[in-house]
C-alpha cells in the first residue's frame, strides 16, 4: 500500500503574485475554515506559497483552492513519497524564492502548530512535519545552504542598492512593523541612511521598532505625510486591502521608489503607472536574488542527500507504524471473536486466548515469514495479510 499523503498547492513557480494573493489563507478566519473543511490537514500559507497537506483523497483541498479563484494550471498535486519529498525540500529551503532562506522553517513549524491548535493533525502528518522541521535544522547546521544574509528582505535591500547605488543620506520608510520589516531594517542598518520612518497601524509597535534602529514612528493615519518625505518605501504590513493608492502619492520633484514585499500586497499596482513612482513587487525580486544564491547552489546536492535520508527514515517509521496499527486491529478483532465464542468466560480468559491466537501472526509479521502463518488461527480479512512495506 502506498503512502497516503497528498499535497495540493501553488507557489511562486506556478502562479503570479495576484493569484497567490487570492489563495493566501489568513490564520484568523480562512485557515481555520479550511482545516475544518479538510477534516485532517496542515496548511502552509506564506507570501510565496499556499499548500494543503492531508491524508487520503485530495479532492476537497483542490476544490478549496479553485473556489478562491485559482485556475487548475496554477496548481500542483503530489501524492505519496513525492508529497513527502516536496515538504522536506520546502523545509530545507530548496524550493524557496531565495534558496536556503531561513524564514520558511519557522513557517513550517507554525503550520503544524496551527493544525494542532484546531485539532486537524493525525499521526502521518504529525510525523511528516516534525521530520521536516528536524531536516530543516540539519540542513542549516550541517551544510552552507543558509550561509550569508539572503532573504526576501535582503533582496529588497539589494534592489534598493541597484536603484540608488548608495543609500547614505536617503529617507527610507518602512510600512509595517513585523518580522519582514525588522529583517529589512537589520540589513539596512549598515548602509548609512539619513532617516528611517516606520509606519504601522499600531503606533506603539512602530515606535518599538523605530527605537531599535534610530528611526521615527508614525501611525497609519500619517502615511501620506511619510510618503511626501521618503525616497524609498518598503511595504510589508499585514493587511487585507491596499494601504497605498495612486491618490495617496503627492507630486514630487524627484521620483519615489516603492518595493512591496507583502502578500496580500500593500500597494495598489496602479501606483506603478504614475510618472513620479517606480513600483516593484515580490515577482520583481526574482531577478534580484539570482546573484545572491550562487554561493549556496554548491550546497544543494548535500541538502538533497539529507532529504533522501529523511525520506528513508520516514518510510521506515511508516512501515513500523502500519505494523503497529495492523497488530492493534488484529488483537481487537480476535478478542471480539474469543468473547463471542466463550460468552460465559471472564475477561482474563478472553485476553489470554486472544493473545495465544494472535501470537503466530504477530511473530510471522515481525520475522517477515508467511510460512509461519500457515494454519494459524486468524479472523477473516486479517489486517496483517494486507500489509506491504511502502516503496520509496
């Protein structure tokens, strides 16, 4: 019997940013609803991918994404070992926009946490995601796949450097005060910018981040004022609507450069049509990151080897898991049969007789010998007879 895992999803490799926006599942509402619909599953939803992992029939997962406006051509379906291999490659950073980026490992861990929170996991998914997290850690500690400051935030900085050449003296506005904003400001710190302006819906959070980097904090209501002062805007706020539209940008004597690394996007694409504005989004970063990952590409074969070893370990666990499940089902079935045969007997007798009858079947399975099964008493449709170890 094949490994019953499946994966249905889309990523930066199969869908443009506007499609990925429609597929994104926010953790407060859409994600719990998706998990409730799947019954058992884990949802990995990031700025570059939305992937639904489950056990059994992938039809519900596929329908869920199609109903969000995703076309079939944007989706991929992987089943069995291929679904497991994909998850492991994702956790190791091999399938990211920026190869080896570290943020995805935390996102895989968070996906498992949220599935647990909503009671949506089961043993195969639990083990798969636990193994993926462990593999991601090994990949970063045992290879150079994560060496160097390369991330989407770093790619945004690299794009800014390509545009301006030198950032010293410039006013840089950051929209949002989350992890991506903090990461961008960390990379920005060494480039001698003139001013850092942090804008956030919650001014207190903006102030906390601004204080760490010697910047100025503003509430979202002051966004128009900030846009009038900035030379460069990097947007990474969590929002379900555009925060910057064409009407928000004042006319300027010099152009404004905007880099939108949020998903859903923070900046209306029409802003890019203004004569005094230059807008870049996540898809534009693909052209920037290539030169930043060359040093990591030599590490990919090492990580791929770790992935294959992790797959082998999982399949070994799965074979044992199936044996344990089959033995449990066998023991329960034989116990029921014994209880029916000896209705006047006490439970101690039933357990003793059930154990005697089940023993040769269990021993035969553990030894891998079907010869021992000949003549052994077993209920019809014995679960041990159907057992086959999974193939890699």
